[in-house]
């Protein structure tokens, strides 16, 4: 008889473990106190900093005053549970170039096992200009792709045509098509667009 998976009445991870897990999945993540003080972040966050979005001391800085005020309000509401707020988003954060960053804010009490000295919120940042490419090792393990099939899959995700792939790999387009049919079968997809959509949903394990 199948048993239901265990449920936990209390969170069971700490901030360091949570930030590390988000980094493994490819999500820049911060922990910020209700006062706005940065309590921690993973290694993916600094790459997003610039003149429009960054830090000064232990505070997040935004060149847009309205965006900064909205973010500070969302952090305080999530951290303190104001008006029952537990998760807030998306919020848009302007930056130097490219599309604005997207941030989701949620209470850390949902995830952290230990009571923090200061009520805090978790900020998960999404860069819409960055393609989160799944790693070759993940594709081989998850879908049992060969090395050649993995290379083909990555190049398709990068927007290369079959003809371009055949040229880059110095092989015939007929061989590439045979490998593509095998990739379709192993990933339970039927078209290149469907395959790319699947890849975009996968975590970018490092």
C-alpha cells in the first residue's frame, strides 16, 4: 500500500542551505531584513549589479526612487506579514541596460527552520535577458542522451538551425536529423519548438 509523502509542520532549512539550493537551480536570491538590511545572498546576485541596481553598505540601492520605495514596502510587508502578505510579486527593477529585472518577495518564515534575529524576506531575482541553459551533465543524466545528442540539444536551445549544427560539427545534415529523432524520443517531444520549450523549463544545474 502506497504511503503519502511526509509533511512538515515547520520549515526545516536554514538561510545558507536555502540560498545554496537556489544557486544550484540558477536563481539569484537574497535574504533581506524588514529594515531593508541585506542579511545574505548567493553567488549569482552580484552579476546583476550595476548603476541602476546594486548595494551600498548593507542596503539595496535603486536609481529609480518609485521602484525602490515599492521594493522596500514589499520587503517589509512580506517580512512582517502586514495585511497577511506572505508572497508579493512580480516587481520590476530597472537596470542600466536590457529589460528590467523581475523580483518575487516572500516571507522567510515559510522556509527557514530557525527564528531569525530580524524578521526577513526572501527575494528571488529573474533576469529575462538571460537564457538559463541546462547543463550537459543534467541532460545526459535526466534523458540518457549520448554526448552527440547532448551537443545537438544545447545548440538547438541556443537557436542554431540543423544546417548550422551540421556545419559546426562537420557532419551531414542527415546524421543530425537521425540524432534529433532520437532526442525527440528520449525527451517525449515531437518538434524542435516543443523541445526548446522543455529545455527552458529545466533547472540550470551547475
